[in-house]
C-alpha cells in the first residue's frame, strides 16, 4: 500500500476532519501557494462550494482543476472525479499528494487489495478526492460504494467526451447522469477545455445539467504563437524550426498514421534529437513506458497520433507540431492546448499542403457515417481549411469558431508577425479550372501544372494535352505558385476530388461560376521565405499573463532556451542549476519534475533570488508542504550562484 497511501497516512494528523481550510482563499494560499485566483476561478469555486451545479469551459492551462480541487478541500465529504484516462489520474493524484492533499484513484492499474483499501478510505472519510474512470463508476459495485460514502462533489472532467459530435467521444459518459439520479443533493461540476456551441448543448443535455450555471471563459491562449507553413520538405522545415526555437525543450509532434509516427521518431533520433513514438498499435507496456519517460524528462520529443491525447498533464510542453493537419479546428485547439499549460510562451506549428487537403476531403466523403453527421463534419473541415488558408489573424479565426470575438489582430501568430499578401486570383483560377475541364476532369495538380506552364512531358504529349488552348497559358506563375492556387481552390470548394473515378479534380458548381466570370477569387500569396522568430519577439506584441492561480506566469519571453527568456549568463547558469536540482529531487521520488515545481516557479527563483524561507514562501506555487520539503535544497542552489 506504500504506492497509494504512504503519503496521506504519514500526514493523517495534519489532514484529519476539522482541519480543512476554512475558506477557498486559505486553501489556495496554504496548499497551492498562490495569492489570488485567476479569471472566473473565484466565482466558480464559490458557486460550487455553496452547492451549485456548474458547467465550466476554460482553456487548457487556465486552472480548471482548481475549480473542483479547492471545493473538495473546503466541503465535507469525498469528491469523486470522473476522468477518462489512467495516466491523467495518476499524474494528478501524484501532484496532489505532493501538496499534502489526501487523494487516490481507482482504476485497472490497482490490484484487488489496493482497490479495497481505497474503497475503505472513501467510506471512512480518510481521503478528500478519488479519481475514477467512467467505466468503473457506473458499475453496481461502485454505485453501492457511493451510497455508503459521504459525498462532497462530483467533478466530471473532460466533459466533451459525452458528445457524439466531438473528437474524443466516450460512450460511457452517456451514463453519468445516473449520479444525479441517485444523489440529487450532491453538486456536480462538468469541465472541458474544448466545446463548440453544439457540443456545449449536448453536454448539458446528456449529463442532465440543464439548470447548471455556465461559466464560459475566453478560449484565447495568448501565450501560444500559431504558425502554419506550406509544405515543402516538412521534416527539414520542422527540424529547422525546432533548432531555432526549441533546442532544449519538450514537445509533441502529431502525425496522421502509425507508420509515419515511427519513421519520424527514428529520423529525429538520427538528427540528434531524442524522440519516442506513441500510437495505439504499440503494446500497452511500451506506450506506458514511453509516456512515463516523456512526463519525467525535460527535453524529450513525443511523436504521436491522436492516441496521445487527454492524459498529457505536463505543464512545460513548449511546442506542438503537426506534420499532418487534424480533422477539425476543435481537435486542433485541443491538441495545441497541450503546449504552454504553465502560461509561459509556447509554439503551435503546422505544415500543410495540397495532399493534406485532398486526403482530408477523401476521408470525409468515404466515411460510412450518416448524411447528417457528414454534414457536420464537412462544416468542421471547412473551418479548419479556412484557418490554414486565411490571410488574416489566425487567433481571430480560431476564436471566432468558438463564438468569441477578438477585436484586434493578436500580434502573436504568423500572419500578424509576417503579414500575408493577397491578390486577385480570378484569372489564375479561371486558367487552373479551365485546365481541369479541358483535360477531362481526370488529373491531379502535377499533370495540370505541367499543362499550364507548357511542360511537354511524355504524359502530356501522349494525352495530346500539348494541343489544348490552356497549354502554356500559365507561364506567369511558377510551379510552386500553381500548387498554392490549386490547394486553395480545393480548400475553398471550387474543386473537389473525384473519389469514384481516377482520383483527379472535378469542378464544383462554384468553380463553374468562376470560369463563367460570375465570381471573384481572392487568393493568399504563400511567403517565399519562412522568417524565424523567437517566441519572445512575438509575445512582446501581445498581452502578458499574470502569475496567479492555476499555472500562469509573469515571464515575458522565450529565446532559444524556450521558456526562460533572454537571460544573462549568470541567470542562465542559475536556471540550469535549479532545473538540475529539481530533476534530482524528482528522480529520488520517482515523480515528474514539474510535480516538484513548475518552470514558472523556477523562473521566479531566478528573478527574485530569495535568501530565506520567508522570501521563498512568497514565490508563486510554493505552498506550506513544498516550503517545508524543498526550500532548503533550492535556497542552497541560489546561494551557490551568488
């Protein structure tokens, strides 16, 4: 039982009933080490502590967990947290125990004796929070256990999993309304970082939260710099970007297929960058081992499919790269939200090309889903393609998808930092569409571009396409520019892919109207040279975030070091020494380094250089338990560096 209860048993006298924090603010200060709440946290927590139901929509890194963890410490009884992934439960429970909170989980990783001990502790009121998977929660055995437990709160984390229209649907979530049916007086809080209007409505309906108060925070993640680049040599593009911006940082690279995941991971290792693969086809023990290494390492890159998802609670992921676009903006927002959870600057980088547009449309049209579902998915895909092709502020486009308006361009995305030129592409579009029509609507971009630029290849001559009126009419643009034209024509629905014939392009009704001169086409001009910028340059153009509750940081920027900003040589040496100290402490306890302290707290140590326990206690993220356990070790490092 040491793995489960050694910590809480050792500190049972400190956490006994009657010793709960008197107020939410007291819990925030003494347990979590923050002086003030962030955003709507105070209102949400007050509402829940008073017994109200709540639906909370808050971006990743916005401090959602505190919205149920603090009520769990203030209210009498056990808080049951429904969480979909074992890894997520384990990481959160580990972090809570490090703070001195009595927490446990119940899932398939426990043996029978361990599970029985958790159940006994629940009934006896010896723990404050228990994390449980939805599959276990709805079993008769667990429901009976709840009937015998004094309950404080039900927290339904990752609530978007209830939506059949969403990207992480879990059918077990549909049964969670049983909690309210059996325990109508116990308040419930449902939380998610990602939900469009349709998904929000489904959460309220399926979970029986129609009367719950809705707390809708801004979906903006101002610390993330969004970048989308045209694919040329995607691996080399990504490697150059990482070497320039994140040579030491941990991050995630998303790929569409399992084979590509393994190939890219192997290639990164060959380039001198430590990387591991993660996808559903790997043995469970390999997946778990790889994820554990990623969580506990400082600079590892995880190359993954979307199977590497919600269980990522690592706060100092400094970048998320997409070598293949996701299927929707909702999925993109969720995946990029795994970067910069600590509030420090981070990058979301995506390479996107013609083949991606074609592939995504093919996958959608070949889906066996019903017509209504495909219509919804088609709308989601159009929104994603519009985001990729926009010449306007990407953050404005992204937030608009979630019905949120950003009044001014953000200044922290590629289209703001390196504004994109637009041009009247009507004539070019007419030429491109005419080439599709005159060649019989059977060919893809490569052959069509050869026709347009007058390249008499063997295939062009064999098909007698060198005799067409469109042969050679496009010499005013380069092949690369024509690739951009065709990509945008497909993305905007002027062309579609023939899935039943030869797989070539076909005109849509909208495309025909362009040929007839009934419609104007505005195109973006892809940047010729990708300019490289450190994230700190971008962040200076955007609003800094404060160092209040839930992981935000007050640091201004990032240079080649990722999170630490443009430090002096002395400060940089201290930063690395503090990280080494954190790593050593984490290894000794077999916990992830961020469980000891977040990067934001280490940066505050560099900035403030506290000399005693009193000063150390005022650092953000230093609660009573961590002050007692770690102050001496870190103060000694600070003293050694002057």
